[in-house]
C-alpha cells in the first residue's frame, strides 16, 4: 500500500515543492497550511510520516506535536526548523519529534531521511513501532524492568512513559550495564547507520530519559562520560 505523508507547512512554495517531490517518489501527500488543520488531519487519518513546520498560523508546530503524542500516536514526525535554531530543535525533540531538518534544506536530504526512517522501522504501510523489538525476553536490573514485546518499562513498579527512541536507548543500555557507549555507537545502533542527523539528538533523548528515571529513584542511572558518551550505572 502507498505510504501516506502529512505535510504541515504554511510557506506555499515550500509546501508545493515538498508535495511535488514526495509524490514523484510514490508517496500519497496531504498538505495543511496551519496548525489547527494539521492536527485535525493527524488525528483523523493514518499516516506513515508527518513533516511539521515549527512556526505555523493557529496552533504552533510544538502544540500540534504535543497533542499528537498525547493521543498516543507513534507516527514518525520530522520537524522543520530555522537554521541554527537550537532551542527549537531541543524543544521539538523533547516534545516527541523523531528527527529534525533545518531550513533551507535540499529535497534530496529530506528524502534520504524519510527513506532511512522507513527502512529502520520496516514499514510497508503505516508505522508500527513495536514490529521488531531487539530482544524477546524481559530485561531486569534491580527493580528496573523492561518488556521489549510490550514496549513497556517499569521502575520500582512505576510505569515510565517513554518515547520510542528513549525506550530503545534504555534497552541498549540495559543490555550493556556499566559499559561506556559512545555517541556514535548509539546513533548507529538506535537511529541506524544511515541516520544523517547530529549527535545533539542523542544528547536530548538521553537527558529526557535520565530525568524520567531520576524522578522515580536515583539508581540505576545513566551518566555522561566526558568526551565519549554514556553508561548505565547500576548502583553507587
């Protein structure tokens, strides 16, 4: 079946350019030029991907993103931001975006990112996050328990509400407790070898994951290793 992409972008020429090039690649495209219509479309239809501008009339892209995630929709979302807009990038990733791309960007780069996400998720139609868990059995470290098949994590009996990449990061760390993992390895193994975004994406997701864990209890915890990456420390 044809993969459906929702483009929420108020710049007319850019929206037309995206729509044309995506259709040339065989995607079915819906375009909305404001946040309110974009949210309605996202909640009432099944899409394989959403391309979401940050600055929109009506609801902002961040508000749309937040509402989509509150509705428990796991459709991949790429936010479109202004160049060097560090705060926008961090906020978007924290709100649940899967990736970002800065304007102006080349269509070839955008198409490469779309294809990479589709390959990693194994999509043939709409996005199915839990289609290919890395392992099949429960992983436990103390009272931290991860259930790969259910995409569920419990810490001290409390369910952690993790975004997809946060879950995959935690699973990767739990399979390697105490081992220092480089950022490049995290990008390769969690985001995929063909991911062309920056390491800032890794840092933002790890930071969010750490905060959610530490809100329940201090250990086990993910600690940064200066100049290298991170490691999961089981106990002090």
